[in-house]
């Protein structure tokens, strides 16, 4: 079986505070984009999971979320035999695009189908939360408001269509690093996530833009100035808006024409500020592009 693990960007991201259990309370708008990893899964007669990937430094044992997701369902349902999994990664690693979480979500979906476990989407999302806070959203996909630690999801209408330019510089930022650079007591202005949600409901792209903010961006940009440089380059070359996604360091720009995004993508590639440059669109669960 072959499945696609879709990348996400954050149209808005706010951190409200730290909980007693050590997790942070967040409020964010998640959006799936048409950029994906490819996962091929085959049944084997020999027990165990054999995982291969095209990225040499990505672990292929229980540290990999694909491995964890497959093992979780195999253990729970007493699945005999084993799996051979080939993970072809195209979503940048440590990029704030939920690549690992999406890989895990796609694996849960695939194993559920292959072995006819008959788990509902809600059942897969519940199990996914044990792997990571973003996994339930990555099972669901589309446009959604995420609250709590990211697991409380409110499905939103598909965001107004536009073109999305992804630029990931040659630096990596872990979620732990992002929270380490965030000093909540010093934040005087938080993103207005609910106004962003209303603009999406109104299908008003221009009204969305003033509310598209990421509370992590200033701290991560201070440590990695190239993020701000990529953002400025996109804005100077026709982006309606540009911002960092998730915990970074990926920057995405919003464009209203394919010709415009192609020109900007060419300039970004020539600048050599971004290791990954990718032009795409939003994805939603209705299959519209």
C-alpha cells in the first residue's frame, strides 16, 4: 500500500501558557498543503518492522514516528507477521511542517486499512495523540482550529485558495528550542486567532492576512536571521504575506497568482538562502485543489 503524508503550515499560532504537566496551551490554525512524503508498506511473513528511508540521518528504529505508529497497532491488535516500510521524505526535517507527525498519521491510516482493523478516523486520532500532539490533526487534515496542546480540533471551512511558496533555510529548529526561546511574560501582543478563524469562515483572504501571525517568529528569527531575510525577499517579490510556520525555520509566502509565485520561487532559489524551495497550494479534505 502507498500513502501520502501531507505537510502542514500554521496560518496563525499562539502560545497561551504552560500547564502543570509541562505541556503548553496553544491556539493555532492549521492548514494542509500539497507537499508530501510517500510511504510504501508491504506485509512480510517475518515478524518485526523493517523501515528504510531516503534521508541517511533519519532513524529507522523505534525513535521514528512511523515505526512507533505501526508498532502501536500491531501490538494492540496482535498482528502476526511483519511490515516492510519505505519512507521517501520530501517534507523538510525539523522544519515546523509536521513531517514526522504526518508520517505517523499516514502510517496509522495505512495499517488500519491493510489489516482491516475497522478503526474510525476518531479512533485513529485518539491513538495518534499518544505519539504526538500534531498527529490527530494530521489524520484529519484540511483547515482546522487547534487548541489545548493541539489535540482539540474544530474543523473550519476550506481556507480561501491561494498559492503558497515554501522556503526552508539550511538550519534546523526543534520544538524544544522554539519553546526555549519563547518568554511568555515578555509578550505584549498575541495573535488574534479567533479573528483569523472568522476571516476564514467569511472566505476573505485579505481579512485573514492582518491576523496571520506566529508567536514563535520573533525569538527564532533573532537566533536565525536568515528567516527574516527569506520573509523580506518573498514580500519584495509579490507575496501578499509571509511568515514562519510552526516552530520554524520554514517560511511561507501567500501569493494570488501562479505567475507571481513562479517568479518569486526563482529569485529565492538564486539567493541560495533556502535549501528547500517549493511552490504549491492548499489541500482540503474535499479533494479540491
